[in-house]
C-alpha cells in the first residue's frame, strides 16, 4: 500500500471520527480567520467562529494572556472582508 493511499485512508478516518464526535465540517460561506499555527489545534484546521467560547484563567498574568488572545481573535474577525 502506497504512502499516498495510507495518508488518504487516515484523513478519511479522522473525518469520520470528528463526525462521530459531533463536529461538523465548516459550512459554505464560513468566515475563516488566519491564526497561523493555532488553526492546527482545531478540527478541520479551522477556528470555529460560529460557536461560543469560554476562556477561564487563574491569576492576573493568565487573565492578561487570555484577554490578549481574545483581543487578537476579535481583531482578526473584525478586519475580514465579509464581516458585517
């Protein structure tokens, strides 16, 4: 079995697992924001923009870091061409 075939099988299995866990593929017209390597941490390599996210932090330093992350997300979303 060639490595391209193995890669394709693994990609399809990962997609099936995500669907079984309740993750849905991004809908057409979904705003994709470029977060660099952060996108790789999310299913389908896409930060879910049509969801509610909760950021919990313990201590002032971690609260500041969380706040900066949220500010970065907000800025990335605000400056999208299709943002209404």
